[in-house]
C-alpha cells in the first residue's frame, strides 16, 4: 500500500507533491519531532532529565539560602532514587533523606557517599541496618533513644540522630512538651550524637497560613530554648518544599525538599516565590494500532465511551500496569500526539489507553510517540494536571509509576568514586 501510494505520488501534480511533503513532515514530527527515542522495543517509558534536577536543586538552594537535604524516598518519588540523588548533589544539595533503612542501603549500594538521614520511624530490626548504611536516625519517640543507644553499642561507635518534634502532624514525633527533656537526655546519652532538631509541617500548602505560622512558632520557641541552654544541635530543620518557599522563617539551618527537586510545584509556592522549576519527568508511550470506529460505537471495558462521530482511535501501549492511573478514565485527560492534545477515551486498561486522534491532520501510525506527561513541541502536559484529573496528588502519581515502565535517563555525568561521608 505504501508502494502504491508512493507511485501515485510520483505521478502527481505540484499540489500532490506539496501534500506529500506535508505528510512527510507530519510523520517525522510524530516519530522523531522532539527526539523522543525510548529504549529499543519499549512501548512505554519514563524519561528523567538530570539537568532539570540539577537546576532545581541549585535554584532551591539559592532561594532558601541554607543547605538543602534532597528527599529521595520511595525511589526518588518514582523518578529513580540514585540518579535523582546524584544530580541533586551535583546541583548543590548537601544531604539526602530517605524513609527506610533499605532505602539508605540502596543509596550506598549505588555508590552514593553523601550524608543520608532516615527520616522515617524505624523498627528495632532496622536500627543496625541504618548504622551499617552510615546514615543518621530520626528519633520519633522516647524508646527510639534506647534503640539507637543499643545499635551504637553493637556498632562500637556513636550514631547520629535528629530529634523530631510533632507540632501537629499527629503521626509520630515527640510531643513539644517532652521534647526539651528528651533533647537534654539525648545530649547526655552515650553512643548517641545529636546532630539535628527537626519538625515536619502538615499544613504548609493549606490555604490558611495561620496554622503553619503557629506551628513554626512553637518549634522556634523550642529551638530558642535549646540554644539558650547550649543544647541545640547544628542542624535545625522544619521546611519541606511548600514551606521553604512560603514561610522563610521555617528555613532555620536547612531545608528538605523532594517534590520541588523534581520540578513539581503542586501549590504553586515556588512560582509565587519567583523560583521557576523544571519538571524532570516525561512519560511517553508508542501508538500500537489505530482504527476508525463508526458513530455510535462504544469502546473499551464497560463501553463507557461512545463515538459521537466516526472517530480515529489510537491505541497507546501504556496502561495502569505501567502506572498510568485508572482514575484518568473518562476524566477529560489528554495525551499529546505531534504536539497536539488528543483526549483519552474509554477506561484506562492494564496495558493500553485509547486516545481520540480524529482531529489530527493525519492518522498516527504504529510506533509513533505519544506524550502523557511532558513536552512535545508547542504542547505540554504537566504531571500536576494528569494527577489532578486522576484524583491524585502529584506525589501519588509519580510514586505510582510502575516497574514495567522502561526508563531513560538523560544528562548523566560521570563523577569519580568517593569515600562515604558519614551522616551528620
Ligand atoms: C519528614 C519529611 N521531610 C521532607 C519531605 C519532603 O516533602 P516535599 O516532597 O513536599 O518537599 C517529606 C516527604 O514527605 C518528609 O516526610
């Protein structure tokens, strides 16, 4: 058929030549326009742009004016922890934060030597692993002090801890009324080196700033007391991404940031502080098939979408098995093809999603690349937009990206191996 088309084209008039050129241009745009080459044979992939991570870390660091701890838990919010961690450090982050002992060890196994803090609660069985990873602990309750002291005795060296005060999150952390006593106790405890005093703000992105201001003040009073008593550790930290841009008084001696390092700005706080972040992740899938369905035909599971006109549907090789949320079904979400928005129609399936490509000037072909998150020419779909349409927060969208999804990392730099710098 292609040959026949080509022959017809050869015999055609200038108009037909023109049309063929346009067709060729459009095809090239669909296939290679923005240089989207996934891994060989991949039908769906996530692209991680490390230059964006570096730039974000640099901008956050500069805007905050204090050291940055880059939070890379949950595999760097689904973006790939070792690569994000390395790029954040190259961009100026000083430390890394994870949730679990296993995540700290994984960073070490990947060759990362920067100070790491396990920000999460830990089980007795995790304490020795945190010590092995040369990471610092976060104390969330009185018994944690005993757990760390025991692990220090087994490790034969003092272990660094950060005391976490609960100013309102209500999940873990020491009550502010007992924090002063526990801080004093930790400072005296053999085998424990108090490296930090911290809190986490639960409502930093909430419309009313009053609650966060009150919580920051409660923490600041404790810090002031600790300073007066000579008990204050070197690192004092409270602000994550939203708070670090919104409440400068919450920056203390360090900020912690996960989502903003990835270029996501869920509440728009970075933009309001005139800090422009670059999204680090793009999500793409190839067209598997296209077909034209007649008006009135229902498609997909449950027949939840019916063609209102003869429609050209493109079947994309990405589904909820890859992390494209099922919640995008019937929610007015889009994918980009050749830079143009095409509605996602019907239900998102385990391996596929359908888009209505009827309004494209030409039919896409198998192998063409669709963008679910990211840029394609003039078109752009933010992860925040897809998350909102799926009824998710951006954190949940990103961490939900599946194992089957292939990965492309751009902007890798070779850095020389170094000795582990023990966590502080
Ligand atoms: C204790 C702590 N600090 C910092 C962060 C980073 O938050 P964000 O990704 O909003 O910067 C988290 C993430 O949940 C956290 O649990």
